[in-house]
C-alpha cells in the first residue's frame, strides 16, 4: 500500500469514527457533513469526496457499527459449541454492552427505530435491514439448539427471538433512560428464567 492510499484510508477511518460518535450522541438521522467536517478538521469537500452523499455516510456508519457489534457480540461465541451455549454467550455479551456506560455502547438501531418508526425511505430501510439480520442470526442459533435437543422441539424460534429482543430493548431503556443500576441484573435473571422454560428435559445441562 502506497503512502497516499494509506493516508486516504486513515482519513476515511477518522471520518467514520467521528460520525459514529455523532450518531451515538445525536442519532443517525442528525448526521451532517458540515458538522462532521468541523469536528474532524477536514474540509467539507474533503469529507464529501471520501464518503459521497449524506445517505452514503449513514450507510457506512451503520456498516461499521455492524462490524464492531459482530466482532464484540457474535464472533467470540463461535468458539463455543453450537446451539444454546452460543445463544447464551451472545445474549450475555449483548446485555453487557447495552448496559455499559458511554456513547460507544449506544445502540444505533434501537434509537433509530424510535426515530424513524413512522417514516419511510432508504435510511429506515437500512435500519430495518440491520435489525432483521441480527434477529435472523439469533433465529439460526435457536434452530441449532432445537436440532441438538437443547431446547424443546415445540419451541417457536420467532417467539423466542421476540422475547430476547424485548428484554434487550427494556434493558437499554432502563439503563440509558432511567439509569437504573440493577437493570442488567434484572435482565439477566429474566433471560435465565426465560431459557429455563424452553430448555429440553433431555438436555444434560
């Protein structure tokens, strides 16, 4: 990689990193190329030349958010056996992240869902795509747990995904809005109780 290319990629990474912070603080819909230029010290034309339109910037921010979320929540669980161990690890890591302090732990999708629930357009579509992808991943892991006999054969994957997602959204609300310190403990207890109702009687664990 030549020096010019490396510098250009470093500048792009700086822009996306700053845009992530802005989106976490103010919402993905509040991103502005002009404000981003001020915060990074890069000219507006320089920002535009690297990210293109505002819509392209929003998509790039969500792509980077997905990459970091996957690296933190999803990829570590792949070191565990398939099925329930992975599901529990993913939800535990997700709840730990959701309850963490600081903007870096903000959920762009939860905030965006409330911001754009009554709107239409490419950004709303992209937000829904991200949520659907994560829910599909949870569903796949649940199906593996059913096939391996860890969860009851009559488990409805869509129902369990809904219940897990509802717990996480409730945790985000109580942690970030109510600032309720025991919220993560309450959520983890609720999740353990939830999984116990779905576990197969034949599962040795």
